[in-house]
């Protein structure tokens, strides 16, 4: 077992190797108890489970004990109050250790000549991070994985593109790892799949397609990005750790501008295609600062498939027929984009 603290916001992370939490035990709560404002637990990496405690005041671990109780093992963690200075000193120590053990980022491997263009599907959230949820606990992470599988099936049946997924099961993957996964494989298009929920706004419905922009297209888009960007924080990652902005260089800037144009083109195609399936948000094409769309050289879009807070959307997203319809619309648009813009994507910036 390992534990560490993080700041902004203050969290205590407990990692347990070779551990899977029991099936029916609670996976989190936002009820405040003492210095703990809320907590989540779940699978973090294969064979490693994680508990994240949100802290309302600085505390550190005093001692930990495993207590066997019949068939169960109880983990008892004693917390003690700490000063703000002591807490931030520990945050820095933990961060230094984490950075030292970091695996360096891979390099993009060009696709072999004659290879089919690659589409990377990125089902959002997973493991310890459930994403949005519906009124009966319907989980975004499960819905988007199911739809991604259907899209892959459609694309593979067509046979003209290759498909890979950033995750194929219920595991956590950081936002940066998702982007790196696709960039290292020189994907022609990166498609992140999500579903939103806006409780108190039950009439908001339909799919939206997002691209990256420095300034959000509207307040709701900004809110959506802020929510999706929180995934790493929810899973107990250090937010600034992978914040690596691009070089300030003119060629880089041109590449990035071209990538954004292609992303917008892909987004438009997807929105039109979903519209034919009949479930689009009233302003379906929007943009905001999604971290998962930040690759400077790979067209990237994020699709919010619908709202778990809307009765009609939820019904469509929970039923096989509704998922199929969405997947068909998506697959048709992705194929069209990747096959018809293939030469342009691999060309150098023209402007
Ligand atoms: Zn999401």
C-alpha cells in the first residue's frame, strides 16, 4: 500500500497493489465526514486499486492498519491534523517522487506505407472515475464504452480503416495518456466519446460535437470542458503534471491551425451524420478547452452523445437500438472524414 497527498484541490490518495474492491461495496460518496469532503474508490491500473479522499482541511496519515474480519479485510487509516506548511511540504515531496518514477513519453511511429488510416476511439472515464451518472446510477463510463464498441464493429465491418480504443474495459486512463496513445500510433483521427448530465436542466438534450478552442463557444461548452477536464483530479492525479503546452514556433503554429481546421471538418461531418439519426443538441457544434483535444498534430473531436439528465436521451443511450443508431451515424461520418481527407492530413501545412 502507498499513500500520498496532492494539492489544488487537497486530496489524499491511497493505492493498493493486487487489490480489487468487493462487488457491492460503495464506490464513493460526496457526504462530508470530518476533514473528508468526499471520496471515490475503484480500479486505477490493472491490479491496482485506488481510494481518493477529497480533503476540506490539511491532514496527513498517522498510521494504517489492515484488520481481518472473517472473509473481509478492513483498512483503517488514522488521519491527523497538519499545518498548511507541513501539508504543502509533503505535497512537494510526493510530487518529486512521482516525477522521478515517471515513464518517458513515447514517440510517434509513422504508419507503415500502405497501412489503413487509423481511427482511435476514446471512451471517456473508467475505473475509479465513473464520469457523469443518470438518476438510477446509469454510468457514463459504461455507456460510452458500449457505444465505442459498436462504432468499432461498424468500422471494422467496412474494412477500410483500422480502429483502436484507448480502453476496452473498466480502467482508468489519464487524459494525457489517451492523447499519447493516439499520437504514438499516428492516428488519422482521435474521437473521444462522452455523455453529459445537467440536473435541473432536464429539457436539455441531444448530441454535441466539440473541438478545441482557447475560448469556449458558449458558457455551457466551457462548463462541459471544465467537467470533463476534472477526470484526472477525480482519480487523484496531479493536474499540472502533464500540462505541457506546445513550443512557440511558427511551424508548430501552422500545424496546429491546420489540425484545428481538420478537427472542425470532422466535427461538422459527425454532427450532420448524427442529425440524420435524429438526436442533436440545438447548438451541436461547439468548442472549448478540452485537455483531451490538445494534440497539435492530430485532428481530434469530442462527442457528447447526449444527456443522462434527459429522459429521452437516457432511454436512447441505455437501449441497444438507440446505441446502434448513434454508432451507425458516428461510424459513417468517421469513415467519410478519414477516407476523404487522408491525403490532406498527411500533407505539410499549406498556409
Ligand atoms: Zn465525460
